[in-house]
């Protein structure tokens, strides 16, 4: 128990020629070590004497036993391999460097024409540098010249003639192949058999097998990451805005307790629609919908930015002549098409419109639009009307709410339907079981889903407020929801000073405000929340355009705050519709003024249902320091071996949110939250910070954790004896790096307090995975989702490490996705049942709803807080930064600091 006061510190003929090079000797691959040195440092910052190697935590038992057994199917397919099968890994270098698509064409042509030199093997290729063969080639070093039918093209306006002629010669590719290593399956076999030989997972052999199983599908599908998409799986659907939805499947090879497992899942994503640039802009930019009728239309500066944003990085081809050439759009020309000129090979200046009329008999129609700039470093441009969007490009733009809804509907299948789709993929003509590659490498893939036995955990008994007729409840409904009829929240806040401001709305909608205030205060009273029936000042009504003017908006919010003598607790904001000024409103309120806001739409006020008012009241209560629900039996009663009333525990959650894929300058945003009460452990304080663009490792974690520990001490007058840390958003490839750097940061934060060394448990939380669980029942329940509380920690989990899948929520639509929890470090020595029970029960304490959520609340709150930090960067009056040519390193813009009036509250929930 830590009670000391903390001390603060700071088209042509195709052909291949093969040239054997010198004989090579066997290349032995160097084994990678994942042992990482990490200890608590001593107070002087030096490593302590008790240094120990950092390795990922192992499970202390064979799995949990609590709960009711339930038979399940998992979308994992057993893969059997021959440990004696060697795989020969070759490094491939292709010059000039081609795209992945061209590289695969080169590989196919090379294999077809050089069977003897390649020892009759059918090697597989990852499209970049790695080639894997089941047999050894005749020579360790080979050189090939591959000629592909890439059509020639004419010089484009602004291009140098010589460079174009040079590019035309690049139909011949030089391919150098060198033996990199000989991989054996024995180490993988031993690892899966859980033989304690101290060797890490042989990632190279596993990766090679993964490439083998992807080779056949890649030949007929569009690869995007680990997923493959094809129109053979269903009709391509228009989702609006120049995007179409395409169905596909995900596949990944994983080590599990049952052996090698191929995880196959159904997925949907958006692609750019392959149409002309002009109709594409008509679909993607609402202000250009009438462009085909207004051919003389130009672009305002703001419109030009929107068009450039919509087209940047899209690949296009031209339709005024025959060519296979593809171009990437880097930007738009500064001048409009009518004014553009270039210098021809004789040094004569030509107008672009004249060039296309004289050479292609095409009269440019949209002369007041800019051209597409298709070179990163020099002027080289194409008229928009002559360009088409290339097929098979993943949509990189930010999807609108409507597009997202249509895409989700495409991928929203009930469990029975999703299960049938997955089985169809595995057995289908484009799936991983087809083709000859698996047989070449002696792989056998089961066509049956994995059968296993899960367990359904019982819901916790919940404590409600003492003022209601119902003071405790156990959510026993099939969906585990509960209601607050005749109940009070566990701890109601008192809101005496609040105001209401309206943005937009019709006169009829505005007339509903008095009724809304009356009914909201009445519903709050029914729930044990004291909301003053009168606002501190009369409701204020403004046009929605006020949200467009940041300075005026700030002045108005300050005026309201001053009218409440600088002591305003809540500002209720009613909006006509969603507006980008929402971000400014939140930033000004929380970082400039220090007041909690609650926003809602007029459309929700037209029908003031009891459920809507209750949900609103729950959010307001949580934001202002109240508590909606608590455990009837505290955590020390639930897990007495680990927790104690006298030894407080802090639960922390952390998440990093990155900017949009097309944004190459905005910083990433980090949020860390931590509980500030014990044993209830349901009130979270947050810290938000910006960091280096797309940096996943949290850079200032020691500072943020240190501040949260100080807040914990100020509330409880002691430091927590245990830290349970939930980290969201980490992929498996980053586990070791995150464990090494972030665990050390947490330990460094603890060293701010002399002699303080709490027990730390570090758990990674993953929602973006593709494991799905289905009921294995031949009855009416077979098409229902698995029940809340379903946990799986056998068969499909890691063969050695401490992980499990937990579905804590009820899936109303589609197929439930369980959350994957992976323990990286555990000083507290949790047993499987203890940690699973802890996380499952915590999911019932999320403040915003009366049902268990799918994600453990510390991680959920961190996600919400990180999103709020992202909003602070989105000023509606800011001008986008040019990113085509970057001359200096990116500077991380700091986030504005939270005001004292909100920094200890759950304003972000």
C-alpha cells in the first residue's frame, strides 16, 4: 500500500533470357531474438541490480473453467504441414522497379519460360522482393531479362521527349534472384507443440507459408493488405460519391493451440468507381453535379481544394488514344486548361487546347477547369475530360456517413449467412484451397471450420441509486440489457447552473425548446439527477452559420459563461444538423472556457421519447461527475486473491488515433485515461496529447501516466498498489516494441514517486481482427449471435501466450465480433478466470448505456478521448497545408490545454 505524498518531477514480343551467375553456398538465416531488457530503474535512473529479460507473459493455467459450456464454430481452418519440407527463400531484385501488378506478371512469365533452370518448381511471390520455392534452383544466383508487352505512348504536354523515349525502352526488366536462406519447418513444429526450447516463433517460415496460401487467390483477385476482393462474390454496388462497394475475403495464417490455423473471413470495402474524371467529380463533389451542363464553369479557391482532395493519389488512364500507361494524380495545375501552354521538341510554345485539337482532333470542352498534374517534381498535365479512373483502386478518401451506412449494409450478414459465405470462399475456385501451390509445399487445408467449446460467463449484480424502488439488478435478459424504470442512477450529479443555445432550426422546432427543458429535467429527477428546471439565462437562438465563424462563436460562449458568473456547469447545444463547427464548439468550450457541453439534434427533439431523454440524462450525469451504475459486490469481493479494499488499484486505458490516409502532415493524437476512485473504479480522468505523425508508440506516456497517478493520489491520498493497463490499437507485429517502450514508460512514471513500484499488468485490446464465433447448434438458435459473456481461451488462441476472445455484448445486427485480449506483461499473476471475469464485469459499467459494451471501458474511454483530441485540431477556419513538396520535417502541433473546469471530468464520454 502506497500512502506517501508524491514528489513531483518533471504490346511487343515477350521473352526471357536467363544468365546463371556464380555458384553460391547455403545461406544460413540469422535467428531473430525478441528478448528485450526492461526493468524498473533505480531512483537515479540507472538499471536496478535485479535485471531480467522481458518476454511476453505466459498463461499460468490451461484456461478458464467458469461459466456455462457452449459448442462453437470458429472461422479458423486447420492447416497441416510437413516439418521436413524445406522452403528456399530467394531475394528478388527487379530493375526498373515495377508496380506489384507488373512484378507478378514478370514472375509468371519468368516461371513459364524457365522451368528447367528453376528445377521445375512453381515458386510463390509476395509481389515485392521475396520468392519462395519448394525445391532449390540450379544456381544460387540467377539473372533474367523479361520482356513484357507494355504499349508505347506519345509525348504528353509538358514532358521531355527524351525521357518518354527512354521510358518506352523499359519493356525489358532485369531480374536478379539470389538465395537468401533455407527455411526448415522443424522449429515451427516444435513451437506449436509447446516444446520449451527457448526459441521464438519462426516468423520467416510462417510468412513463407502465408505467401503460399495467398498465391492462387492473388492471381484472380484484387489484393488489398491481407484481404482479396473479387466481383465473383457478388454484384459491385454503388455507395455514392464516386465509390463502389466490392465484396471479398480476408485470410491470414496464425499459430494456435490446435496447430497452424488459416483465419478466413468475409469483408467489404470501397473502391473508386472506374468512370471518367468529369462524371467522377459530379458524384464526389456536390457543387459540381451540374458540371456536364455548365461546361464553362470554373472553380472557386475552396472548390479547387475540394476537387484536389477528391482526386489526389488516384491513378488514371487516358481515353483519347490506345495505351496501357497509368498515371497518378499529384495535384491540379495552378492555371486553367485554356491558359496552359508547353514547349514542344522544337522549342516552340504551344497552347494545350491547340495541341489536342491538332494532334487528336479533340476540342477541349471544360476549358475553365484545371488539368491534372501527374508528375511529382515537374510540370506534366492531362485535361480532366480525357482521363478515366483506373479500376481496382481502394477508396482512400474519407467516407461520408451515407457511404459508410451503405457499405456496412453490404457487409452486415447474420451469422448463418456469413458462415456460408466463408465456407464458399474456402471451397470456391478463387479460395486458398484451389490451385497447385499448396500441394507443391505439402500443405493440407481443412475445409471444415474449427469446432471448440466456449464458456458463457454470468453477468454481475449491479448497484443502482438508493432513492429508487429498484436498487439492484442482475441483467439476466438474453441481451443482458437492463432498464432504469423505478430506478435511480448510482450517484446523481447536481446541475444548478446551466444554459441552452440553439444553432439553426425552424420556428416550429425552436418552439419545442421549453417542452424539451421541462421533460429533460423531469426525466433527470426520475433518475435521481438534480437538473435545475430553469436555465441560468433564457435560451439563446442563433443561425447555424454562427458555427462557421470561430471568433464570433467563442465570444458568444464567453458571454454565456460570464452571465453565469464564470461558474457554468453545463451548456446544452441544440443543432439543426451535423456541422463541422461542432469541433470548434467542443474545443472552445473545453480548452478556452472550461465548461461541459452536451449536443443534440433538433430531429431528436420532435419525438421526445423516454428512452432518448434517459440516454441524454445518463451522458450528462457521467460528464458532470455522477455515476450511473456500480457493482453490487465490489471488485475486492469478486476477485479477492488479487484485489483488496485497502490496496487501491488504478485501471488505465490508452489509444492512439492517426490522421486520415490522405493527410500527410497532421499529428497523431494520444489519449490515456485512468480511474480516480476505488473500489468502485468507474470514474476516469483523461490526458490527451499530440505526437509525431503516424507514430504508434506513445511518446509522452511517462508524463501522462505520472499526471494520472498524481490525480489518483489527490483523490484517494494514496498511490495504487496495482496498475491494470489496457492498450488499444496495437497490431501483433508491434507487440514487442510496445511492450519494451511503453512498459518502461509506465515504470519511469512510477519512479517519480520514491520507492513506488506497483505491480503492472499490460493488456493489448484488439477489435480489428477477423476471428468470428458461431453457434454449433442444429436448432432455431443456429442463426443467432453468440450470447454476451462468451469467452474462448482454447484451440484457436496462442499456443503459449496468455490471450482470449471475449464477446461481452449482444450483437443486434450482423455477426458479433469478439474482442481479443492479449496479456503482454503480468506482475499480478492473474489466472484465466480472474482476468476474464474482471474484464467481462467491467464491460457492464460503461457510463453511456444500460447494457454491456463490446470493449473494456478503459480502452473505450481512451478511444473517445483520442477522438476528442482529434477534433481540437479540426478548425473550420484553417487553410489546408500544401503537401505536394515538403522541404522541412513535420512539426507536431501541440493540443490546447484543458481548462480546470473540465480536466477532472468525463467530458469526452
